[in-house]
C-alpha cells in the first residue's frame, strides 16, 4: 500500500480545516487536507466573519482584500430582527443599521467584519491554500488512525483506493459528529442535540420586501413554524431554515412543502419560488472535554458545536484553525518544545465554551419555544466575546495580581499579558499602518525609543541563541506613534518592553529595564516556548 509523509494532516474541509491548511501553507509547513465531500459547501451556511478572525487571516497576502470585495458585492449593512414573516409591520430589531453598538471597532482594529456566506469564504480559503502549496484532497475520507510516540498513521480512501499517510500531527476538523473524537474516546459535555433544521436555499424576487444592499437575518416566529431566514440583495439566492418538529425528518420536506414554507416565511402566498437546494443539520450545544488527544487536536465543530444564534460559530472555527497553525509551526520548526502544544487546549477551550454558552443563551431568547431551563444567561456585554477575550497558559506570563479574567472591555485596551495587543496607528516611512499589521509572522518585541534600545540589543542576542523568529521594533524611531497612544495602550513607560506572539497576543511585559536584559528575555522566551 502506498505510503506518504507529511508534517500535518488536516481532516475536514470546513472553516477550521481550511484556515489551518491555509495558514500552515503560508508558513511553509507541508500540509495535507482530506475532506469526504467532493468540494466546499454549496449552501451558504454561516454568514459573516468577525474582526478577530479577519485579523488572524489578514497576514496572508490577498485574503482580506478578496473577502472585502465579496462583502462590497453583497451589501453595505446587516440587520437582525424577530418577526412573524417579512411583511410583519412591527419586527423586533435585535441589531439595526441605526445602532452604534459596534461602531467602536474602527478605533480598536484595522480589520473590518466581513459580511459574506460561508460557502464563498470557503472557496476563497481553498483557492489560497492551493495557491500556497497545500495538498487538498476532496472526495477523500479518513478510514482509520493510529498514534505512537513518534507520530500518527492514517489510512485514507479516495475512489476506493486506500493509502497510508504518516504525519507528525493531525488537526481534527471533522465536524459535530467527529469520527476522530469518537475513535479517540474524547468525552463531551453540554446540552447535546437541540433539534434539527431543514435549510432551504431558494431563488425569489424579494424586491420591495428587503432593503437594497442589505443583509437581514430574520428569526421567524409564526403559527406554522419557527426558523430563520437570511435575505441578501433582494433578487437571487436566499436561505430559509425551518426547525423540524419532534420526529420529523428531511424526507417530509418535498419541493412543494419547501415552496409553501418559503411563501409563509416571506408572507406572500403567491410568490414565485424556485428551490435550489436543501439539507438538514443538527442544532446542538456540544463541548469536547479536551481539545487534545495525543497528537490529534480538535477544532471547529469537532471541539465546540453551538447553536447559530449569535453568529460566532464560524468565526470561532476560523480562529481555531489559525491558532493551531502558528503553534504547530513553532513546534515543527523547533522553535518551541512539544509541550508548547498543550497551550492550545488551555487557551482555546475556555473561549470555545464561553462562546457556545453565549449562543445557547441567545437561542432561548430569540427562538421560542426552546425551553430555557438550565440555560445560561446572555452575556451582559457581548463586545468582550467578540474581540476582548483573554488567554491564560504557560505561553502567557501573567503579571502579579492578574485577576484571571477571560473577558475584558476592548474599548479600554491595556496591553497586559494574556490580552490582545492593542491597535495603535503608526507611521512607517510615510505609510500609515496599525500595530496589528506587525503581528503574524513571528514574535515581535516592542519598546519605546526612550530607554528601549537595551531591549532591542537583547532581542538580537536571544534571537540568535534560541533560533526563534523575532522582530525588534522601537516606537518613535523606526515607527512613529501618530496619535501618541503607544505607551498608554500598551501600559509601558521608558525602559519598558512588550513581547507579542504570532497571534497578536501579549505574552510578556516589563515596565522597567533589567540589569541583564538578554538573560531576562531568554528566560522569558524559554518559558513561553516550553524549552
């Protein structure tokens, strides 16, 4: 039997798998992805990508602009409403174009949210991954997997032909019913399956019912069914999701019933409707009790399946894939020790749980008659979960007195370890950039020119000693602080320094010079990298 060798095998070609493959290929780590379906999704599925996911993807040349162009072609705005149907004269607006709830984002990140369906974004990621050299194999399924002390042996099957693949690590991004999670005996918790939804993609002229160049997510509550409908540009493909009654199956959704359901959702019994596609999926609240099983790492729905209410499931999956890529890169290239990979579970699992619980809470509020007994309460301030979550692990050197919180207000950045590195506008040789633009390819050591040169010299020595990718930058020398906010937002004074990880998170900060800066920085880097 033919045997192949690759550092990383990714199982699953959705958001988590494709983002992992893309970022690994960008970092020049050979990667193979297998996906049992013949291609990426046909159904639009999740809609929209949050700014934090865009921040993680934007270091890859061309991705951010391509995603932005898709959104420009679709619309300018998005609303969320609860209504009986699209003709309801008094819809309850959850998020409208008049609200300024997220207007603050322009001041804390250069990355704008992207309003595009998952199917389009998956196609972009697939094309970019293949362009960068990733080996993507669709219509290919994982048959078996065995681990040993040195790696993983997987049997994959394409068109009835089996091959063996030997990999150092595996990214399990194989969905809610993850075969790898079951195979490896990883337990789960949570509410479990909450119901089934039939997703109907249809073509209809909704002119006069929806605003031009606006996407609206409607949570439907009427006498016939509950569900959700996403309307786009007014003419073209739209998606209706109908919650199935207990004991009901997709087989009951004939073409005639799909048409009838669309007409009820729209509120026009004579609407001309063409059904393009339909599929059924489970709504669930399921959390893997660990994101690591030996050399296998769980991401996306395989790690945390959540109801769609809140729209963060897709972004969370994308972040998982991007996050695993930089951690695996550090270990595979010898910059970090093998134990460094334990930080993935330590950091990402609390965020996956928090996000899934928040969306479960939203389900009870937005989609009756779901019973709310035992459901968590909605987050008081959802902004923190959007772009203000914190990490705690051995890869973060918390400062004395740290409160251990996993959420903070991103509108008041502070630069403490475990927090996302704040956005500050800089001038680099006449070009306006953000500090966020500095992160992604490796570690970054930042200091103010007032007393910071000792840390730059220390960084040069440590980079050579440890063989790590480390960029050293003095603010107000190579980089000019346009608005004078660097010291305030990063919480350092003259002589201080801050170390930022490839994912844009602050790993360590010092407020003052050290008697032996090189020895201090080397100790810090070794601790962070598990060396």
